């Protein structure tokens, strides 16, 4: 198989996956935005043979975001601001996305940091059955496990749903910006 035909197959599979995700109706309480964005970013990363990707938030200079894809397992995402803005910009310019992911994880200021573990790399879900579920850490120490068990986390159902909506919107936006960077890279 030639590299060209392999690329066509990868892009066709990615388009099919994106069609399935965007044409599916999510279950009650499930937002579809990060689901479509996760499918898009995974397809872009696969097509470019990347395991990580990153971007700077153009609306908020100095705020960065990065993702690390572990195929068949999860998509890890981090966003935040660091004091080493120029160093992160240089890392981004070199397309050293994994380095930026690791640096951002280490240096992001607590009050700006968001870390998401998207199990299955298929977007966030407010709850999942079985042993796998999505998790988010806001401001480093505010963990929310999206397993549908809000009482176990000392949250009311409305607090749990509000956290999910907030993280879902931030995660989808993060994925959108990283995808836009990859498309322009």
C-alpha cells in the first residue's frame, strides 16, 4: 500500500467516524460537542501521525492547551497559564507538542489549570457504566469523576451537572483550538 492510499484510507475512516459521532443523538444529559471535537482531534492527529498536539489560545494570549492521545485508551488534555510564556511559544513553534504537554502540566498556575482524562478518547459523558469514566481536575484540586455518582462526591445533582456543563464547554473549546492549530500547522 502506498503512502497516498494509506492517507486516503485514514482520512476516509476519520470522516466516517466524525459522521457517526455528529449524526448520533446523545443520551439524556449527554452533551455532543466534545464528542464531535474528540473525534475530530483524534482523526487529525492520526492523519498527521501525532500522539500529541497543542495550541495557544489566541483570544487569551499566554494561555496554552495540549492533548496527549493514547490510542484505544484515552485522550488527556491540559490547559492553563504559565509564567514561561515565551518558552512555551518556542516549544509550540518547534511543534514539540509532547514537550509542551509535559511542561504545561508542570507549570500551569493552579487557578488557571484544567486537566481532563477522556477515557475512550470519545468526548465527555456525564456518566458511564462499568469501570471506565471521565475525570476532570479544575484548579488542580477540584476533582470531578463523571460516573453519575454525585452523592459519593458530596455534590448535589445540580452541582454535578453544573460542573459537567462547565468542563464539557471548556474541554470542547480546548479541542476546537488545538484542532484549528493542527489544520493551520
